[in-house]
């Protein structure tokens, strides 16, 4: 899988849908310890910078208020909602925020950046799709064919799109440090499966293990605090740019940690993507609803030029 071709394919889709130099509202950037979501955000922010877009308004999950958003967003603003794997009923707070954006801004162009979709409840699925269908200027980017087909089945405007973390590929030849053979980057959260137990005799890590106490208890807490103050005063979320700076530091550390290994075995989708970004050999296990296999099948199916 050629990471430069994936980036080019992603870039073309984003450019075709996000007007160059347009004002942007970026909603639901991550303020938590999921490194994969941090890479997603960095990739999207990097594209917007290259595309000449101005961030007119930004908000995390913790910073959004309807009054604050409407004070900063006008009719021409393109609203982007952060991508990831939280579309559905597994991480309900994020879906509720997307639903609120759709209700608060019925006329703006709204784009949900690439998502994997998963529902356990048919009631949630039905109610969410009914709400989203009412918006006449909504584009939902899906990062696997099953999510795409589900959206199309509800007559929603969907586009198959790679994860925005691929935009971070820079084409430089990475220098791997020899000596450590295999990194086991395995889930320890509610998306973990028995497949992860195959390597129970190995020393494995998850994102939470790769972030320091200072990351979790100081940096992220300060960013959340900044975001909540923004909501209190109904202003633009001023944690947006500090979050970018901090996540760039995290990315530097994670990339160099992975480069110490010859191979990565992972049940994290972004363990797979980050390995690709760093030209590492990678083997994948799947999460609880087949997210990684569906994503890899999508990448294999597209014609990358």
C-alpha cells in the first residue's frame, strides 16, 4: 500500500469538497488521549492550512455552545465535524454533538470528515438518519464501504474517503533503529476482542501506555479547562491552536517510538495507519466490529493513481 498515493487520493477528495480559502468552522476536535484521533485532527488541520482555509470558529466536545457558534459562523462558513470512529451509538456524546450542529445550522454546508459508522441500536440508527436526512447541504465522508452503503441506503450524500491522518505522510525515508523486533500495539478498551488475547504472553501497549502522566493529568486537562471556559463565555474555543502544537509533540514521540521496531502488530486502526506513514511492516488484528478489515478492504478497492 503506497502511502503517497493514499495521500494524493485523499487530497483530491478534500479539495473537491472544501473550497480553497473558504472560512471554516471546525467542530469536535479531540481533547482526550486517543492518539489516533489526534493524528486525524493533525491531518485535517494540515490540509486546511495548505488549502488556505481560515478557522473562523472552532470547538471541542467540551467547548460547544449554540450561542457561541452562531455568533461566529455566518452563512458562507463551511462547517467541518471531526472524523474518526465515533459515528453511531458507541460514543454517543460525539454523535449528539453532530446532530446538534445539523439542527443548529440547517442552511450551511456541513461536512462530516471520514468516519466509520457502527450502531447496536436500530432505534438510534433510525432517529439519527431521520434527523440527518432533513439537512439539504450535508456531506458525510465514510471511510469504509459498509458505512458508505448504510448512508446511501438512507439516501444521504456520502463519499468514500480515506482517513485524514494519511495527509500527514511527508515522503521522507524513515530511519529505523535496529534491535527491537516487534511492537504489540493492542486495544485495552471496549473495542478490544478475544483476538487480542492471542498475544497475552507478549508485552503489549495501548495508546494510554504511550502517553505520560503529564500528558494525561496535566496537558489534556488544561486543554479541556480552556475549552470549557470558552463554552462558559460563549466564545471561540481557544484550545484549538494549543491542541495542534501539543499533538505535534505527541506525534513526534509516537513516530519515533514506532521507528524503534521492525514490525508492528496492532488492533488499533491508527496503529496500522501510523505504521504506513512511517514505512513500517504491519500486521493487523480487528476490533469488536471489524473496523480495520473494512478500512483495509476499502483502500484495496480504490484505484490509487
